[in-house]
C-alpha cells in the first residue's frame, strides 16, 4: 500500500472520529435542552432563534451560574463587564492553548480573537489606526455610494432579500476596499466569511472542517499575493499600512496574513447581522419604523438599540489566568467563564423594560455588544458607520419597505442573525 493511501486512510479515520465526537456532543446537549437547561437550549433550534427567554431564566438564577453542561455563565451586565475588563482573564489557558479545544484542533487563525497580551497588544496597536473614528469618516461618501447602488438594484427587482442583497454585500464591498482587494473578489470573500464565522460556534461536521481549511488556504494565498503587490506598489489601504510595519520587523508575515483573515471576518460578520437584525426589528415594530422614516437622524439610535436588543455576537469566553474569587465562587486556574453579552443587554438592572425595542430610550448605548476591555471590537466604528448609513438610506429611499415572507434564522448560537429576510420595496424609490 502506498504512502498516499495510508495518509488517505488515516484522514478518513480522523474524519469519522471527529464526526462521531461531534454527534455525541450534539446528542448530549440536545438531551439537556429537552430537560430544560437554558444553556443547552441556546445551542439548539428553536430556542436559539429567540434566545432571550433563556437568558432571562439564567439571570434569575444569579450573576454567575453553572450550567448542567458544566460551564460557568456570567449573566448580568455588571458581571460580564467585570470579567471582560479584568486583566486576570484571557482568551487562552495559562499554557497558551486555546480555550476552545475545537478551535485548537483546527488551528483557528483569527489572530486578534485568539491572542492574549503581549502579542495581542502589539498586533492591535498596528491595526488600530485604520479603524479610528476620524479615519472612518473618510469612508462615509464611498459607503453612501455603495448603499445607493445596492438599493437601486433592490428596487429594480421590486422584491429582494435584505440580507443577501443588501446587508451582506455592503460590508463585504467596504472591507474589500479597506483591504485594497479588487471588487471581483467580493462574492468569494463573503463565502469565506460565512464559513469562518460559522466556525466560531465550533466545528459542525467533518465537511465543515474541510471547508474551513479550504477557505484558509485560499485566503492565505490571496493575501500573500496582495502583500507582495503592496510591497511593490503601496496604496491608501490597511494592507499597505501593515506591510510597512512588516518591513520594520514589527510583525511577521504569518501574523500579517492572519490579521487580514480576522479583519475580513470581523469586518463582515458583525455588520451584516447588525443591519439584518435591525431591519427585521424595525419592520416588526411599525411605530419605530415610522419614527425613523419621519426623522432619519435617528439612524444612530437604531444602531445602538439593535446592538443592545438583538446583538450579532451573543457571547464570548474568558479564562482565569490565576486562581480568583468571582461573584462568591472560587475559580481555580484556567477556569472558563462564558460571558453572555446578549443577556447583559437585557439586564433589567441597567435597562428597565428590557424586552422593549424603542429607539428613543436613553439607555440604548449601555451595552456590551462589542465586548469590553482589551478585546473591545476593533472594527466597532466601521460597523456603526455602515449600519447608520444603511438604516438612514432604507428609511429615506425605501419608505414603503415591508416584509415579503418569513425570515430564516442562521443555524448558529454565538453569531446571531438571519440567513434570509425577504422584503418588498412597494415600488417606491425616493431619488438620491
């Protein structure tokens, strides 16, 4: 038997083993979900499609709850914020391994998401200038132009899908320009973004693992070519800025490629779900939609209310880097704590009447949707700007927008959003 046959055989056995392990994990969590465990239910439909009743049950059990799955959960705004800001917590274990064993197995390359200081601090400092609010404003005109182009196409159809035809293409085209990628790559990049962002929930199947590896291979090759092009001909884009840092030995070539990976995924996934969730919320609350149409300057308020009420990222893990006491419990070294960002957003101690979607409420910005502490979302200014422009233009250019069918939720728990949101423009288009 040839060496290649042996390798293929080992590969198939590894896939079978992974498939069996994932099936067993899914079956176990399903059993706990059927028995009423709120955390287990957050991992399965139909509960994950509307996770907020489960979050309420967990908050009622206390600020720090141990699920029947064995995971410690921070459920309140105060405790989530405390954990995210506490330098005694990190995203890896004390020996440098990933907190998520599945992520470790597939060697997730989303560098800023998976690093602790000092490497995290060094790489974040290099990428941060591209996402400062002042620089973001220089992109406003271009984002407006892309938004108008997408809405023109939508109204030509009469019926369109808010996620597929608007919320998805907008951020991927923006991030392509930010990174200096040609527009022809946008559709393929969106595919990679969906594959890799879906993996933040963990690997679903051997097929998903193969898709992830294929996406990373293709992305790495694409970014390698782009880096060489920018080294020869620098431009006014993020990659050109980072190539300069590479030549000054402030980061390695591998780190630069991984930074491009994370900027792509983070720049796409948060925004597409923010726009999709916010549009869905507005159309479910006609009085709020009417207020935005009457006063488009409320668009930034819609952004913040959506981030609090139905955030794209629902939870994030932190790991104790030393023994410590938290909310009356002693946590040994390397104890993981899952901070429920979405539960914090509906904590009645911070948000009275928390289940009410109201773009006028004064507490709308008191949320943790972009995390907190040193891992606060680097792309938050860009996501806010894109979503603000999206909501403003929907209200001014498509005032007759309404749902044209049932939305389809995404089959994920950590990333929360819609796969589809059919809508009609009501054949009304306000000139630009």
